[in-house]
C-alpha cells in the first residue's frame, strides 16, 4: 500500500531539478521583456531576474545531485536554459542599459558615437557566442578526467556563464540609470568583450557548486547564510556588486599568482 505514495514522492523529487530549470528559463525570459521596455525600473527588474536565475541554476544542480535525479536530458535542458538566461538576456540588458541611451546629436562627433554603438552591439553578440561556446565546452569536459594536479570539480576552466551574467546584472542593479555618456559606454563595451573572452579562456575559476556544507558545523552555516541574506536584503546594490566583481577578480588574481609562482594555467 505504501509503494505507490513512495513512488510518487521519488518521482516528484526527480522532477524538482527540471522545475528549477524552468524557473531559471522564466526569469531569463522576463529579463528580456523587461529590458525591452527600457525604463530605469524595468532595467533594474531585469537585473534582479537574472540574479534570481543564477540562484535557481545553482540550486537545480545541487538538488539533482542530492536526489540522484541527474540525467543527460536534464543536463542538456539546463544548458539550453542557461543560453537564454545567462547569454541572451544579459547581452540584451547590457546593450539597452549601456548603449541605447547614447544620442549622436549631442556629440561633436556623431559618427564616432554611432560606430561605438555598433561596436557595443557586436560586443554583446560576442558575449552570447562565447557563452554558448562555454556551455558546450563545459558539457564535454564534464565527462572527461580532471587535469593532472587539479582536484575534480574544484575549478571551472573559463569563467562560468552565470558568473559573467552576474557581473552585468550586478552593475546594472547597482547603477540602474542607463549610460548616456560615450566614454562610459566605451568602457562598458570593453567590459562586455572582456567577460566574453574570460568565458572561453583557460583561466581557472573556483567552483562553488561542490562545496560540502556537511563538513561545516550547522550553527556556523546558518549564521553565515543568515548574515548574507540580511546583507543582500538591506544593501543589495553594493553587496551583490562586491560579490560579482570579487569572484571575477579572484580568478584574475589566481592567474597572476600562478604565473608568479611559475605554474601554468
């Protein structure tokens, strides 16, 4: 008599990762729609939606591993959702927030401003291409043996696409008013292109997906999580920006440290 309820419970648990992936995809779709409207409030909403998609993306993998519900289909479905939520959505947000507000008529060199917009358009598309390439490479490398001297699952090769999208979302959330000056737009274009290159680079970024919370005392874990939630709730703009940029800088500092010590990668 108890076999059928238990079977339904196990089936429901196995469907939970797919449900989280659907939520991830929804927030990516919502971010694109909000970016298209283009107001300050809508751009901030798009940035928040991408941030929520990052949270759901982190949860679906952990839930799949905990419930032993990981499958080839789930892996591919998650990657396709990530292309939308962390490739297309942040690229469109970056274009609208950082470049659509430029007005060539207010510049002494209107043609240069127009060329800058085209360069930004290309940089945002480059971000989408590199993000999709990064996901394809990750799916292939996930089934390969780890590199010598590198513990399995400890590092990502190349900046993870959710982290790159998180940098864009964090910047827009911290400064929701769109860019109108050409020099800020030029810097923004360089940043987008740099994030794209980091995704396809061989630089190692620390993996947070395989942190074993069970090895930490529960009281410490609860305190740390509670403190982070409180800080994000009260000071979301600076805190999320510090987290996103901090992760980016950690990868670059790690590269510099390994080069100084004579290690490759």
